[in-house]
C-alpha cells in the first residue's frame, strides 16, 4: 500500500514525542508504531497504512536547499517503501549540513537507519516490479 503524508503539526509532534529514533551522520529517523484504534478527525486510521513526513532544517539551507533535501529523502524512501512494515508513522529529518549529500549517501543511510529500527522486511526490493505496476 502506498504511503500517505503526515500533514498536521500534532501528527509530527506525536511521532517526535512517542517514537523510537535512530540518528546517522546525515539523517534522523523517528518511527512510531501506531496502536490499534488511533483516530484522526474521529476517523480510525487503517492499520495497514504507512504515513510518512520529511523535514529539513532552516539553519544552513534556504528554501531551495530544503526542497532539494526533501526530494532526496522522498526518493530514497520511495525505493524502500515496498519493504517497510505497515502500521507505522515515520518522520525523516535531514540534519544541518553545509553541502547537500548525494542521493546514494541519503539512500544508504535511510536504509541503514530504517533497518536498525526494525521497520524493513528482509525481502529484496524489486524496483522493476513496482515500476511495471505503475503503468
């Protein structure tokens, strides 16, 4: 199932306050395993849903740099999405960096941090299969 974005401040706050997290050289990943029956606007959130949010610090980057950082993180996540266990809220944050890292560095660190948090399933990621399904 495709992930949905975290949109509201209280959703990000819940993940930051109640989640387990892992920190790397470039990224910090927070993972909140949603309890059954969690609601959003009086509607239950489906248990098989993955919700994800991306953040980049304002400290060293302007708007263009933050958008580029979020695009890098989104693409790294997209390659790992078929292997991520359902029922999680995930926030991926890029740390303060002087220069934006390459996609390969972001992808490698994202995979390492998510596997360290035991969010990834052990099956191999089949990008060709997912590309064929999109049309």
